[in-house]
């Protein structure tokens, strides 16, 4: 795709992160353009969550640069040195970015509506009435209007994650980061959440998603990024990455999934094709 000189929505250059001397991200370069869906796959511990958290500075990266629509996130350059930016400016730069968490992270003592309103009234200091309106729209978008007054504990996991998505949507983000949004769910609740994510992608939402749902990733993603040991080792469109992987490490990683996809199933065997469901 020719993107001309368009500034990427998210741009990573040489991004590194160490925990206690252990380098868990080791120089990651990636551009995510407006309207793109990029899925991050890779073994547990490869740095996917850390990379996603660096993209909105929930985790402070310590090498390289993260830019949101061209603006450096988290730091400012002062006399050639890098200093941590003020929280106010960090919040401004990350404002277009919203996150959906694996464990939903809803407040258990607050209603669904209050949970979705919270980022608007607290972080964005929006008036209550306007926040209520935007939260209501976001809940409608994920089909959860009927549960606005429920507490999270009264909902299924799938419904809770739809609320988590509504909370992210309510701030009208330009890019959404999703960290294994369905991996905490019972299998029968996965599809309702994937369907919501798919509908967002159809609407042109820019998304970066960590997932183990390979068929789904192949279906919705423009590009798939395979990470290992804190690095991107392969990257490309789903056809090259998931359906016909050539990279040996990627082939090995996908082997269990390919074996399952090829196994005869009731109603016909599913090749890892565009139409296959997770
Ligand atoms: P993934 O999401 O791919 O499973 P993570 O980004 O969660 O990988 O973790 C990458 C590595 O960084 C792992 O070795 C993990 O133990 C380590 N790690 C992640 N977060 C922290 C932290 N807050 N403190 C120390 N080590 C961490
Ligand atoms: Mg993770």
C-alpha cells in the first residue's frame, strides 16, 4: 500500500525495555498506519504485552522512540538528553490511544455505566451529562445498553470484556491496543467479543492486538507481527505469516495450530483459510 508521506498513527524506532537488567524488548521498529489492524503473536514471554504497554507509556520504555501521530511519547529532548515528560503532556500525547485489557480491569463496585464514564469524567474531566451520553453511545456500540446499571460481577466474562471495549471506545480513540482480549474467557464466550472487534475493524478503527486466536488474526489483520525474545522476527500480511509461513521459527510456533486446523472436524475439516473460525 502506498501511504505517501502520511505520518503513522503509532511509530516505534529501536524501542527497548529492560526489567532488572533483563532486556525484554530489544530494538523494535514498527509503524502502524491509520485504519490498519496489526496483530502481535509469539510465545509467552516474548514481550508482546510489554510492547503494547510501551505504546501508551503504561510501561516506560528505556531505549528508542515511541511516537503517536509523530509526537514523542513519554520523553522530551533537553540539550540532547532525554528527560521524562510531565504527566500532563504524556496524557496529551497518549490521548488518541485506548487500551483493552486481558482481565477487563473493571471496577467491581461501580455500575457498567459508571465504569465506562470513569475515563471521561476522571481523566478527561468531562461534564457528567456529556460523559453519560458518550458512555451510553459506546455501550450501544457493543450491544450492552441493557446492562448499563448492572455491576460487572453480574455479567458474563464476554459481556464484561464488551464493557471493557466500550470504556476504550467512549474516549473516541484513534487507535486501540488490545492485549489478548479473549484469553480470559470461556470458549463459548469468545465469539461475541471477536465479533465486536471485527465490527470495529470494519469501521476502520486502527488496532494493535495481541492474540492467540490465529484464525481470527488472519481474518481481521492487515499485518501480523511475530515476536520472539523481545524482537520482531517476522512481519507481513496474514497470507504470508499464518496461511503460508516460511520463517522456520514462525512455522514451529504455528505448528500446533496448523495441526488442529487440519484435523478432521464435525461438519468438515477446516484448512487455515479466510473463512475458518477460531
Ligand atoms: P508476553 O506478553 O509476550 O507473554 P511480556 O511482555 O508479558 O510477554 O513479558 C516479557 C518478559 O518481561 C517476560 O520475561 C516477563 O517475565 C518480563 N516482565 C514483564 N513485565 C515485567 C515486570 N513488570 N517486571 C519484571 N519483569 C517483567
Ligand atoms: Mg502478554
